[in-house]
C-alpha cells in the first residue's frame, strides 16, 4: 500500500462515498449515525484498498488505470513522432510505427514514469524538491521586479539591447524569420491585446485589419490594378495604413460592438472571411489570388536625412523594434489612464459602468480602432518588407494564431504578450531542423493545450486579472 | 453635465430646504414584461432638495421604477421629466443609461455592482472621469489637459471616499471590503458623477444598526451639504421615517399612498398592503 500523498482527485471522490460501504460492513442499525460518527482521518485507506473493498477488478482500480492511460499516451507519442503518412499506402505510417523500436522505447518510458509515480516516493520527492529549489529564484523575480522600478528599467533596457544587438550574430535566414514572423506578429499581438486583453472583446478576425493595412500600402504604391490619385512615399504609407484600418475598425465596430461577446466573435470571423475573399476574388481591384508584386521598400528622403530600407532584414527588424517600443510606451500610458480603468470597469460590470456615465460602446469602439490601426502598421511594414503579398498571407488561421499568442503570453500584460508572441511565433521555425516539417504546428498545438491546462493565465499574467473574455452579459 | 461635483460643493448651496419646485416628475409610467405589469401608471414627484422614500412589499416594483428612470428598462407608457436648476426639462424615457447619468441622475444597486477587481479609489475615479473629455490621443501624448483632468478626478475621488468614511480603504480591492463598506463605496461612486438626483436602492440592506445610523447621517449630509435630491428605496421603516421628507408607497406596481412619513404610516391602504403580505418579516432587514 503506497503512501497517502499520492491520492488523487479520484481518491477524494471515492472517499466521499466511503460511508456507504463501511456502513454495510459495520452492522449497526443506523447508517446515518455510523457515517457521521466514524472518523476516517486517522487511517484513511488508499484508493487501492477502497477499490478492493468494493470488489472492483484489478483493471478497474486507479493505479492500473493510470498505467493504461500512460501507456496510451506513450503509444500516441510514438505515432506522433513516427513516420509521415503516405497517400500511396494508407497504413504505412501505422505499420512502421508498430513494427519499429521507437514504440517500445516510448512504452518503456511510460511504464517507467508510472512506476516512479506509483512506487518511487523517494526519488519523486527528490525530484520535486529539486525542481522547487530550482524554481525558487524564479518565484522571487516577480516580487523583486514589482518593488523595484530601477530593476524593471534595467531589465527592459537589457532586453531591448539584446533585441537590437543579438540579430547581428544571427544568419540572414534567421533574421528573415525574426522580421516576417516574430516582429510582425509581436506587433499584431500587441494590437490584439488592446482589444481582447483590455477591452475584453473577442475578435477572431484580427488579421483582416493586417490584410487591409497591407493592401492599402500596395494601393498607395501604385501596384494594385486600381491606381491611386498620386503615389505616396512608401514611408508615408504607415500612417495612411493606420488611418485606413482605424476607419475600417470603426465601420465594422460601430454596428457590431453593441452585440454581446459571443456574437461579436462570429461577426469578426465573418469579417475576416469577407476581406479574405475580396482579396482573392476581386481581381480587378486586388489582383486576385496571384497577389501584388513590386511594392517598394521604405525610404526616407528628407534633405540631409536619407535612408533606404533594402533587402537586408536587419533594417526592418530594427524598424519593427522601434515601432514596438513606441507602441508599448504609448499603450502603457493608455492602460494606466482613465481609459484603461474604464475598460476594466466595463469588463467587470458593463451595466454599472453605463449607469455611471460611461459610454460603453464608445470605449469598446476605441479599443477596436486602436487595435485595428496597430495591425495597419504591421500590414504596411509587412507589405513593404516582402514586396509582394497575396491572399494566402492572411488566412483565418493567422487570426486564430495571434489570439493564441496573446492568450499564451497572458492577456492584458504587455511583457507577457511580447514574450508569448515572440516565443510562439518563433517556435515552428525553431523546430524546423528538429522535427518533421509537417509536424511543426502539431507541437505548437500540443504546447498550447498543455499550457491552457496547467497555466491558463498565461506566461506572465497581468498583475490583476480576474475575468477572461466576457462572452455573457452580466445579469 | 458641465458642473463637476467640486464646483457644486464649492458653490456652497444653502442647506436646501425642500421646495415645491420638482426636480423629477414621473407621470403615468407603465412597465410590462409580457403579461406581467411591473409598474402601473405610476405618478411620483421628487422636489428639489428633498429626500423622498419609495417603500412597498417585495416585488412591488420599486427597483423596476429605478431601472425605468435610469434607462435600464423602457416603460411602454408614461413620461419622466428631469428639471435642471435652470429650469430646462429633459425627458428621461428612452435615453441610454450613460446619457441619463450625464443629465445628473446617479444610482446605486440593490445587489451591489462594484467593479470588484478595481480598488475603492479606482471605482470612484472611473465614475469621476466618465464625464471628462480627454481622448486616447491626448492621454498617450500626455497633454496637459489630460493630466489636469486625472488630478482633478483623483482629488474628487479621495474627497468622496473621505465623505463616506472610506479614505483609509482607498487602495483596497472593492471585493475585499465589508458589506457595509461596499454599500458606502457605491454611494461614493454614484456621487462622483456629480448628480443632482441620487437614487439609492436599499442602501441599508444587510448592514448592522450602527452602520444604519451612520448611513442615515450620510444621506442627510449628501442632501444638505451637497444639495442633492435623494430618491431612496428602503425597507427599514425607522430609517425611512428618520430621513425622508416624503414617502411614496408602491404595491403591485401601483402607487397606493404618498405624503409625509407619519401620514403614510397611518394610511389604511398602506397598513392593508403590509399586513396583507403573508410574511411581515419580509419587509425588514432582508439581504439580497
Ligand atoms: N427584467 C425583468 N423581467 C421580468 N420581470 C421582471 C423584471 N424585472 C422585474 N420584474 C418583475 O417586476 C416585479 C417588480 O420587481 P422589482 O424588482 O421592481 O420589485 P421590488 O419592489 O424592487 O422588490 P424587492 O423589494 O424584492 O427588491 C416583480 O414581479 C419582478 O418579477
Ligand atoms: Mg428591489
């Protein structure tokens, strides 16, 4: 019989049923009084003993169930990491998995894990205390940071310096990824955080605004089938894309932000699909699925100040870091002001906020517009950087991914969102040489699942966050 | 709403004796939910500077009346007029809740609805800032006006917390406060919007006798020192008789009596309404 410490939730549930079974063995007259007078604390039987008492067969007992579950996980992992499937031979993947040695390695690992968890109280405790000791300094970081502004500033400066200087050491293809995926998506996540993290609006079509920003830049550079009245200096396309997206955000938001959360999610989903289909099918306007080519790089041409962004991704990376830094500073100010407070009040109790003079629709619209214009900036930079865009750069999946980045990092927390988006956006590329190409997003998904189970508040959660996205009206 | 609370208090209105000049006039308001008539041709006048109580058994329609006045419910018939000090009239029916608030009507809730994750101070600040004009650009750029407004709101909020006796709880989360403190915080938050009429929905529910006495004093101060007319729903009769200038009694959505507390208490229809309810205890000290 193992120690009582490893009694799981299953055990707890079964203990609750215990009075019934003991009452039948103890032949007292009153079942109720037995249940209330007998104290189970001193010698609480283990789950195993309980199951035996009830006459459960061995495979129905918790310990053996756990073995079965772990073995199943082992087999699943063996299939996941095994050979790719093949269209010509449907069972190829399964056959190779089940005849290979990797399967047995996984099962052995699962059984070993089970044995340690069930019987190895000593090594388990050693591992646990070791892990706790290793994590102890981590737990002290947050309070230290909270109490010392100077430490915070130092950390931010160090992080910024690393972000600016480290890419000098990386090769070009890494830097391409850092711009096209990490930098752009960090910017997008920062914008979506305003909408979902602060205003609590579930926007499932955020990348639609990214597309609008990109196409607006393409339009003003004269590369779309429809020509602009005059061509803009590419650098000016950033504010123009911002304003375009702001207007698009207001146009979409004004009629729909009156809707409750779950409806808004569907509306934004539909909006994304509409934008995507327009980009794809309105060939005479957007160039259709072939997309747009030849969007020029940014250039600044102000007398003595001249600069052209070129093929080197570093230029764009630094530009993005600059933009992100500016936005972070602005947003920080915003969220600590009356607007941030009001957003939080609306998230807490919309009815009470309205009763105290808050125009809730206006504030939601504001968040929506700010988020949209942020992704307009990202769209302008992206279009300029890659030079050609097509509808496949803006599928619905990316809206979902940005949302996942924000939730993974910690909704409503700027450092969390920056870190979460950077890590997750880089993950598929970091895995490129480690796992099979086609499996990369599977690991991303697995990471998200595990994260949501064990740390649903995200990597670096906002200091004060009680509710997640409001999908139901307060009664 | 142009006058802030600071200006109103600074103007040091004379201890407003209740005048006959109405600040709120409710006439013929009928509110139906499907077949259920929640309010039936309700007439009610709140005079400027008075404390007016609305009493009635459970389900009489008192909260429905408040919800109808503040834009939360839309009555099918009737008229609600709010008179400003200058004498202009605003119809309140059909307006959005935030708009009604801007016109100078603030309320508290029977089932406390604070912003629970915010601190006491922030709760009041949100209300104090709802009428200010600085927008997101001004705030992000740190324009002087935005800063001045923030300072003013902070000042107002701290003053109001002191008024309701919560100044030493300012930094605590609203949901960590005691029940009585939460009710007083709701009052401070409502006052922060600078109302001319304050609607209190059972502010004494669930509070102890000492807190009730303090509450009565607070309501009188709000009425006298800030010159705010008060419309008060309350089940606690001693509290009602001690603060209210006049009382309106609702029963099954109808006004059955109206007048000074002493008269109303003797009114046969009122006695009937209260004794007629199966459970006399239900009108005293319930908590929700
Ligand atoms: N939103 C609603 N939908 C349907 N019926 C409602 C609604 N709001 C109120 N009612 C009904 O209107 C009647 C009056 O309710 P109201 O809450 O106004 O009573 P009350 O006088 O405030 O009672 P209490 O003293 O219990 O607070 C009740 O019968 C109630 O069920
Ligand atoms: Mg009520």
